[in-house]
C-alpha cells in the first residue's frame, strides 16, 4: 500500500525529532559514567574502590574489659614489633603500649590509639580518669606461665603492657597488674603522615608513621611520574614498615594510604625525583 508523499515526510520528520531529543540524555549518561570512573580506582584483587565514598570521621569505640601491666619504658624506648624508631623522637611520647597478640593482630593494630582507665580497685587505681596511649609494640605470649599468673599476654587475653610512665598515671606501682577498661579513640597528631624510605634500588622499605584518625593502616600504595605511572601496592613487611620491589628511584612519588576505618589519604608528589634513601617526607594526614 502506498503512502502519500506528504504523510511520509511528516512521519520521517517526527522520528528525527524524537531521536534528536534523546541525544542530550545519551551525552549526560556518558558524562556521568566518566565522572563516576574518575572517583574510583582499582584496589587489591581488582576490586573497584570508591575513593569518595563517605566515611564518617573516626570516633571513639565501645568500652571493653582488659588488664594492664607495665614495662620500663623510657626516652630510649623503641617500637619493637611495629618498626618505629625512638618513640619519643617519632612523636609518640611515653604514652605507649605493647598489645597482647589478640589485640596486636599481626601488626595491623600498630599506630592505633586507645583510652585506658583503671577500674574496680579503689586500692590500686589512681584518681586520674584515664590515659591515652598509642600501640607501638607486641606483648608476646608466655606459654610457660598460666594466663592469670605471669602469662598475661597469652591468647585469648586482651592485655596492655604499658610504658611505665603511662601506667603510673592510672595505677599504683605496687599493684603490678590492674583491671582496666579501654576503647579505641581517634589519634591526634601534629603535622602530616610521614614516609621514611630505606633500602636500595631493588628493595624499598617504607615506614609509615604519625598517622592521625584511626591511626592504623591497612593498605599503602605508591606511584611515580615517569615509568611507574600506575598505582603499586606495597606489602606489609612488619608492623608499619611496608615493602615493594618496584623501581622507585628517580620517580616523583605519590603515596596513598588506607586507614582501618576505610578512609583514604593521598599525599601527592610528596617525594621529589631526587629523593634519597633514609629521608623522611611529610604528606597529608587524616583529620
């Protein structure tokens, strides 16, 4: 059946107008897709990570029960299993703690901050309400002693072995061991996250320290500006020392850190291309 020419032209014009009206929506969809991609990255295991996903600022956690002892922590105290150097020079002061393995979590808790208060002992607890400490070491198990008599840090006990100056703020020296309550709290640090790079051109060891917010980190990534243009994941070597075999020498380095609360902090071009092993660079911190 034939159509009149006028009707055919009218139909064609209407179809053209409908198609044209849809083009802006297509463009908007494309722009939206690119915008979404720009706010994401490929993380570990090739999973897409939304860097701008809203994570509330890290806040205090619930109170829990534990026990506390002390060790002779002084100005020369080292970070031990966390890999920090002199904790005073590194800005942690003497309010530090070694954690039982249940709390230490193979070094994942390094840098976390806790509020601790002595409880349930009017004889041994001091009036000071609490002390704020940073996890800087491991209190190893002592399986030759029972958990309630010498093996204070044996699993599954939650235990804090405090530096002596911190312990004496909440408990009497003669007590030796006291029941405490503790909770995670935000870490308040001066300045930015520090990155200390040691090693050699074929093996890089990066100490990540002075971390605010949650304090403990779960991922570290690095990229350069020449050959190393893609993000490279570092592997936890021990404590807060992270390793990579990537060739970093001669690159302007950008670091990305993920805290245990899911937030990211990116320190762009924090190390210049002429950086040297043994140097420390200050980046962006968590609030």
